C-alpha cells in the first residue's frame, strides 16, 4: 500500500483548506492508498504530520494557495499545486506525486540521481501564493478592528462616547493600524522566510504613514522579500562571522534599502494612485455605481472565491481601509452580499424548491451551504459547481451580479470585510440594512430559480438504477 502525506492551505484558511483535504482523502481511499493530510487553516495547523510519517511516505502532496515551508520534506517525492487542483483532480494529483522529482531544500547540493524541485506552480501562481499568504495574515486584523469599531459605535454613538465605547474604539484602531505591517511583513516572509519579516513590516508601516494603503503595503512586502533574496545571494561572510548575517547584516541593509526606495521612489506615486482610487469610489453615483456593483458581483461568483473572486474581494477591502472614521464602504457591501449568493442559492435550490434535481449527497451539502452562505463563504457552492459547472456557475453569477448592483443602487454600506449575515445585527456595522437584506434575497431567489429550472429532475433515473441493481444481485 502506497503511503501519501499532504498539506492543504487556502488564503482564508476556512473552506478550500478542508475541501481539498477531504477530496484527497476520498481519492486515496478509492485508489487503495493510505494518506494523512495536515490542514493549515485559520485556526492553525491540525492533524500535524510527524517526522516518522513523513519518513515512511512514498510521496508528498502540497495543495496550497499560500506559501508552505517544505524543508521537512527534503529527500521525498513532492508535488506542489494550487489548492483548487486538489479539489478538482485528487486522483490525478496523487498519481502525479508518485512520479514527481525528489525535493531538495534551498542550498543543498544536488546528487546525480536527485532533482531539485521547488514548486510545480507557474510564475504567476508563485506570486499569487505570496499575495495570499500576506492577505491571510492581514484579514484577521481587519475583521477584529472593524468589528470592534462597529461595537464602539453601537455602545457610544458615532463619536464613540463613554469609557467602554472609547476603549473598544482604541482597540479597533490599534488592530486596523497593524494590518498594513502584517500584510507587508508576511508577503515578504512568504518570499524570503523569517528574514523578510522585518523589512516587510517596516514597509507596511511606511505605507500606513504615507497613506499608500493596500497597494503600498503589498508592493512594499514584495520589495522587502526580493531585497532579502538578493542580499542573501551576494553577501558572503567568513564562517566565524556568519552568525552576524541574520541578526545584523540582513535586517540593517534590507530595512535601509527597502525603506529608502519606498520613501523616495515608490511611496509618492502609490499614494497618489491610492488617493485617486478613493476619490473615484467616493464620486461614484447613479448608473456608474450600479455598473461597478454588477461587475464586482459577477466576479465574486464566476469562480467561487478563486483568483477572479479574490481580486474583487481585495478591491472591496482596499475601499474599506481608506475610509474616514465612522464611514462605511458601499463597494465592500456589494462584494460581501454578492459572495453570499452562490452557496445560499444552491442551498435554496437543493433543499427547498428543487429537491428532485439533486442527489441525496447534494441535498445534504445544501444544508451545510446555508451556514456557509450566511457566513460569507462562497466556497459552499463548490460541490454543486464541480458536478454541474455550466449551469451552476452561470446561474449563481447572474444572481450575485444583480445583488451587487442592487446593493450599490440602494446605497447600502458596511464597515467590516467579513462576517456575512451575522454582522447585520451589530448597530453601525451595516448602513441601510433592510435594503441590503432585500438585495441579498433577490439575488438568491433569482439564482436559485434559474439553476432549478435549468437542471433536469433525476427521479426518472431511479427505476433504471433499481433494475440495474436487481440484475447485479
């Protein structure tokens, strides 16, 4: 029996991480292989692989949208892909891992019979994984800060008056201040490992102080990470002084180089671009705002939180983080309501109006999709999309686009980047909340009805299946 070990990780560490793990476990079981999957989700690593299990494994599968440390897999056959590939092609991925090159860690000498492989990802996928790593560490700061500020307004009004409200506001502001250093620092960490944290965080803090926002912190993180890689490549010290490299040389020169380039070269243009984007968003009215909502809504649903959906989400987060105190983001509201539509629409179709069009397993998945949808986890629709991609994706994209456009038309706004329906109950977190709920309901109903009408009932297949079963018996 072949033994496989695997790691799964997605940018938010919520849905794709565990869907990929389940897909690999099911695929391995069908192939007659033994597998253990370590999930690196939002609550940390679970089902952690031991050194003995790694040693006994025939191959390693890493399915991750973020960067994963591979040092412990040195000397093992290893394949590394995006997390979505594990969800869609579990068997093929396991087969590929068994014929993959042997992984050798950075700096290790290659043997004649061994091949050094760093990743099976393309250049774009590598950059995307660095971005996702930074965002995954940033989002908890934004969520915690946004919710604390919303609670401060709920307790003390728009000026957060009173001791409790003032304390909540202070905590929220502190968390929001740290999100840019977290983004820059962990993008650089993904690129250059631990030495990248210092210059990356400094670049993120510079972006905050210069009002360069999301783009500034992001580019600062990339600049810091690649600066560290260049320094490590060209700086060589005698063995007796090699200990100075990580504690003195790299931090000093990386912060100096990254900081000066950011201050005198990148910071000004990025700040101007950030201010221009903010002014453009604030100036959107009428048909222009509705059109933006339609586009963002479609993007959120077309690949169910894949790269296109993530791009729309980042756009919403960028609009949120540029707000003045007490303001809400219409763009973030359109993004969030659109992202809730796909799983809720599929739950509505599979458990209420179109039960005869789904298998028993899909109807069970529909029950979970209610919770995932209300939690703003678009991936809840993935089991349905995998089975019937054209009908499902087309239907949910229409409804999500309409919800995004209606949200902008109604003037709904939100003060936090995540939380879904559960933040609707926090006073001050959502502007024009009743119309916001209406926009969500309309999109869900439209998508649910569309996919139900488009899919054919499967009850007619039951007698045939029963007959086949009888013949087999």
